[in-house]
């Protein structure tokens, strides 16, 4: 019953968005975020706790301002994803700027496999769309939604331009297969990991259990690791930012997977510090009390 209710509510929003001009629809997205902020007390409290721990010098007013903006941003991204789903390729390209494209071109020209990574910051759902338009479709890893009805809809949007989606559970084999074929893959590295393959790194000076897949696969295949972020610009446009490839650990590094993962996490943290209102603070990212051995 719950899944059907969620799907019905989503369908109403989707229909409404189709009837509205894009500028107006984004205001609806902000409204959705505001409603979520006020109604989802537990997520609001969790987000506030995470934000305060990450930015201990923030005043209450500063925390409240960032939190409100974070929830509004989440609603806006949902609506924008629906907007992009009804646009032509030309319309979508007209809304995208790109910086750092030379990093991707250089890696591809050398015949390298490429691993892109990001976090739940900015308009992460637009990355695979924009990247598929600028280069070739990539293989992404995504958590399967609990609601199968919504999962079917979101999967169709994500794969519309040829992107292949691997469920997070058991994704390693599919990623390795793609990398060995010199394809490009993309994944997130800012969610808490439960399995034994996780490594512990510092994220905002706190231990965070993090996927080791990015670093382990890059070390195994020689893939280039490129951080990528999709950030909003004025006028309803977006910029895809491809950062310089993350430097591979030295050959004599005693724990290269952890070192590589920490280096990747440091780039992500730099962006979250710069754009705190664009990160998903309502996720239970930090669940550890001490630093564990990577295994």
C-alpha cells in the first residue's frame, strides 16, 4: 500500500511538471523540498547533527539556513530530472557548460579505462545525462530504490540516453568487465558501507566507512580516476566539472587502497566545504566510533 501511495504521489508531481514552464516547475521543486523539511523531522534532525559536526563554528542561524537550502535543493533536483527527461538532446546540451573536458579527452586518447566518481552533491543525477551527451554513455552504479514502482521509472530516465545502470549490490563484476573493455564507469563514494571490503578514511575529520571498489579496481586495471561534479549556474544552467585525475599511490605504499580512497575523499570534501548547501546531509554517513583496520 505504501509503495502504491508513493508512486501515486510521484505520478501526480510528474504530470504537474509536464504542464508547467520549466522556471515555474523548479519553484514547485523548492516547495517540495520545503514540505519535506518541515514534515520529515527525523531526517531534519539527522541533517542538522551531521552539519554541526562538520562545521562546528556554524551558528544556529547558519545551520538552519544551510539545512533549508539543502532540502530545497533536493526537491529542485527531483523536478529538474523530470524536466530533462522530456527535453531533446539539443535542449539539454544548451543548458550545460563543461570544464576540465581535456582531462577526459587525454585519458581516452591514451586508450585508458576511466573511472569517474562523485558524491551526493549538486545535481548528481544529471551527470550521466550530461556526460552521455558530451562523450559516450557510461556505466553507473546506483542503489536500487526500495519502491519497485519508482525504481522502474527512475531506471528508464537514467538509461534513456544509453547509460547502463548496475545495482550497487554485486556491482564489482560488472564494473571490472566494463573497465577491461576500456569503457568508462561512474560511482558515488560518500555513502556508508556495511560490507567487509570497506575501508575507513577521514571525512570532515571523522572516520567514515567507505567503498574500496573505486581504488581497488583502479589499481587492478590501471584506470584513470577523475572526480566529477555537476553544479548549478545562474539562469537555470549547469556546469559539469571534471577535475584533474587523482594521483595514484606510490608503489611502496603499505596500504594503497586506503591511501587512494582517502585522496578521492579529500577532493569530495573540498567541494562539500565549498558548497555545503548542495550536499545530502540527511544521510547517516558517519556511523563509526573508531578507525578500523582496512583488512
